[in-house]
C-alpha cells in the first residue's frame, strides 16, 4: 500500500529533476511548487507574477511546477524524504508549523517592513519566526437575508456589536418557529475534514477554550476544561433541538440549501459568497461571528509561500516572495478567484473588497475577528481529533467523554512525538 | 548424464527452470509490492515510526499492541442517596457514579487509567459491570468488521447462488439480465458509495421517498446513515448489492461445469426439483462454494471505501472498520506505527479464519 505510491512519487520527482536540468540558463534557476493545478485562472496569475519577476532582474529565474491540491501535501512529504524539495513552495497555514518543525521550511528573510501592513492571518509564524506569508486570506461569516431577519424581528448584528450567545440562540429558535425553513442555520457538517477545525474551532475559542495549550503543550485541561464542556453542551443542543443539519447532511444540500431557501442562515466562507450574492443580491448580508463570551472569532490563515530548508538559493527565493507581495498582485488574485487580499491598499484596488464592494465586510471580518489556529506542529493530528469529537457530540455522544477522548488522543500524539521538539 | 530419478521425466529439470523463469516477474513484483510492505509494516508496528518526523523512530516493543488490545472491567454499585437508598432516575433506573472518576488519574485504579467504556452489562442485583478498553475505537472497529463479515458472507453467497440459478436458464435475452446483475461490480466502489449516499439521504433520499410512497406516508423518513442503529446495516445492504454480481458469475461458472447428463439421469429417475438441487447441483458446486466463502470472507474483512465515502466511521463509531482505522491512523494521524499494528492484527486474524475455513472444508477421508 505504501510502496507503490512512494515509487510513483519518486518517478514524479525524477521527471521534475530532468525538467529542471533541461532548462538551465545563465540566470540561476529557482524551482517553485504550487498547489493550484487545475485552476486556469490561478495558473495564469502565478505565471504572470513569475514572468514579471524573471524580467525584473538578471540573477534569478523562477520555474513553476503545479500540483493538484489533494496530492500536494503528500508530494511535498515524499520529496522531502527524497531530499528533492523545490526552492520555493506554498503551504497551508495550519500545516506550516509541522513543516517548519520537520525542517522542510526555513525562516523567511524578507526586507524590513515588507509585511507590516499584512492581515495577521496571512503571516505564518512559529517559534517567534516568520516562515511563510500569504497573498490572501479567507474568512467566514453568517450568510443571511435582511428580509428574513426583519420579518422575524431579529436585530441585524454589526461588527462592533455582534450577536451574543443568547441573541444568536434566540434568533435560531425564532427562525425555527417561523416554520418557513427546513433548518434555521446550516453549519456545513457535510464538509468533513479541516472545515470543522477552521469553522467551529473559533466558536470554542470564543467560549474561552482552545484545542490545546500550546505552551504545555497539552490538551487535557484546555480542550476538556470548563469552557470546552460549555461549548460542547451548546454544540450538542444545536442538534438535539434540530437547529442545524447533522453529520449526515449531503454535500448538495450544503452547496445549494441556502441558495434554495431551505436554510434561513448559513455559516460559510467568502469563497462561497459570489453564488449567494448572485441569487439574493442586495438582500444578502454577511453577519459577523457571534460573541460567545470571549470575543467574536473566526478562523484565519490560508495558503502561504515559504522557502524550503534545503534551498541552495534562499536569497533568490526570498527575493521572489518579496516581489510577489506587491499590492497589485494581491489585488489580481482577489479579483481572479475571490479571495481576501492581504493588505488594505490591495483591498482598495479590488472589485469585491473595495469600499462599497459587495464583499468589503469580509476584509473587516478578517482584520477584526480572525484568530489563528493553534500554531503547533501537532496541529494536523489534533485537528482530526477535534473533528471526531464534534461529530460524536453532534450525534449524541456524551460531551465530557468525547472531549476527554480527544484530549487524551492529542496528548498521546504529543507524547509520541516528544512534544514536537 | 546422470540417470533421471524415477519420479521426474527426462528434461524435467529444464522445464522446472524455465517454469521458474516464467513465474519470476510475478514473483518479484509480489515480493516487492506485497511481501516487502508487509514485512515493513510488521517491523514498524514495534516502533513509534511517524509518517513525518525529524525524530528517529525508536523500538517500543509491544506498546502499540498493548495500547490497542488492553481491556479492563469495573463493577459499580448504584449511588446512594441521603437515606442510604439507591438513587434512582425519574424512570426508576438506578444512578451510577461517573466513570470519569475512576478512569482519569485515580490512584486507586492505575490499571484503568485513561480507559473508556466499551459496553456495560447489568450484573447481580443493581450492580453494573463495565467493560473498559484503552482503545475503544479499535474494539468497535473489530466488532463491526466481524459483524459485517458474519452478515455479508452468507447473505451475499446465497443471493449470488439464487441469481446464478435464475440466469442459468436458456431463455431469450438472458444475457441482458446477466449484464444488469453484473453491472455494479464493474463500477468503482467509490462511485457506488456516492450514489448510495443519495439513495440513503435522510430527508429527501430515494429510499425514503420510495418507502413513503409504498406505505402511503406511514413510514416516516429515516436518516439511514445518520443514526448508529441503521448505519452499519445500510452499508451492509449496499455492499451486498455491489458485490453480488461477481460471485454470481463464479457460481454460474460452477453451475455450467456440472454435466448435463447428470440432470438427464435425475430426470429419468423422476427426481423432484429439490432432490435435483440437493443431490446433483449442490455436490457439483462443492469446490465453487468453498472458493466463494473464502473469497467473500477475505474481501469483507477489507471493508474500507464505502466507510470512507459514506460515513467515515460515524455516527458514534457505529461504522468503524479495521482497515478504515488503519488508514485513518497511518495517514490522518501520521501514526504509521499504529496503522501498521492494526494491519498486522488484521492479517493474523484473517489468516486464522482462513485456516479455520480450510480445516472445516477439508476432504474427509
């Protein structure tokens, strides 16, 4: 099971090496890996930046290699084992500490002030050092329709005054009583995987809990502490009161349920905003995350760029990343694929996030509410345990037991890895 | 030239050599892609090997197996209320102390530390016996997998035999039915599982709509994959449907090796349909039956893609399977050692069962 995939990757790596050797020039070649294969818009944008960079100076020449997203992380792991990492690569925000710890990445050496204006979620920091930086971020909001909220006498929350837990709960119950919807809110439990940690972890953090105490590092006492149990109890009540579809929700309902009017509200990311805008137009509002007691919070960090630890030309790799951080490129990515640009200047240059633009609110959400996921190499394992605990609680498992189990599993993982030191 | 031995014909040595030469590509590939990975998994299951880690792997002996297989028992009496009477819930059932107090760093019960409830039984009087395991998910996966095999193997084999006898008739257009029944087999399990997710969908699925129509709304929609009581059964039904065509073809080939002269003789003797089946067809299918039982059993133990696509082990671990857990641990949790330990366990388990089947179906002299 293991060997054939490794073997395939080695072939891939060999092929890449041959590709690199065939195109040697007077400029020193920097190889770059990117996760976005299959998206032509993204490819054109990346190719444009690289072309500009290669033309802007004589020392370096960047060559791009794209991977499909599903195969990207495993390809990087295989390449690292084979010692064939590229000079520049992109990395998913929460995975970054794992790769930094595994010595795939080295800290960035960008010019002073290069990322001062960047949204906090776009800067990948671990152990006090910046390892990666993103050209964009993503943000979650409650998708809602003004007409529905006003018809049910529900206050429309603002960024400065989001719903409290009680208000949010009351709004859901009111919408349920209206009888016009299958469910008052769709949280998207159909989206298995990282979505659970990204979308619901901030609810836990807003209750005052967290996945783990990164200083320990230890999950027992944090995840299954008082705040954690309080969060878990509320989470379970959403399902026992039938306020949101459970883990067996179909992907189709998740995609179309809000647009079809089956759900009154939907917890979703900015990447899904355009279809909803197209359907509901001016009636659509993006509401900020509720404040469960310790401030309203949403997840932060998307794909970011870093320099591999084995790069022979870190100077050139850093030069390229610094070059790519120009506002016009951030704006181009945002216009191309709808992501949140990393700086206010870039946001002002975009169609959707400029002042008065239809998705402007997401930039403010990202700036104001974004909370990083626990910055630890153990994140990958911990995130999976959290997902399982949330599913089990949603399906009627005992709250304390589910959280205890997850905390034990996370701590066991930390122990097995010598606390990721 | 030395005289050939009495058992081998002239040139047998050469034939053997060329024979070996011809099987060598297959042998080498099998060694490389099946035996070697297995040996690696065996070795890794005694280490703390990670998928990604800068730390070197260390030998940990049987730790992985111990963590996986450890069980404990605890007998609890109901809690007493202020009057010294057993405390009772509103419905009259006794209230038991929380297990958490015994299993989480309780110095009096070090052997139960970090264990969780697997299941409980009512014991003598009001007492309750709790069976605890340090890896409840593994235990549930083991039970589910065995349950899956115990149900799927006989039902699938029997259905396949019925279908094979139905389509083993010289009717016009019979190939059409053969094709229809065989169709699910050639469709990838992943695709089939996706389609059946729509069929089983809780609110507006095909199955619920059908049941509702047939019963004039008496049967309320059931969330087949979303509740622990029906999820595994739903997956079993779908798996049987998907695999039955393959075994039907195997049965069919067995049926067609039975000489027609035997049936003619039986007809001349005036045998009833049941007698023909009992004394002609079934004995003629003996070897086919053994093959099918062994193959279905082994296939059923590797239950994985339907779980991955349809439920990912949920709800509440009601559909965990051993292979799903092996993959989940090895790749999801990056714990290759833990995944390997499950794989080795599964190998030994299936090996034991296959040997048992061999023994039960041996030629009795």
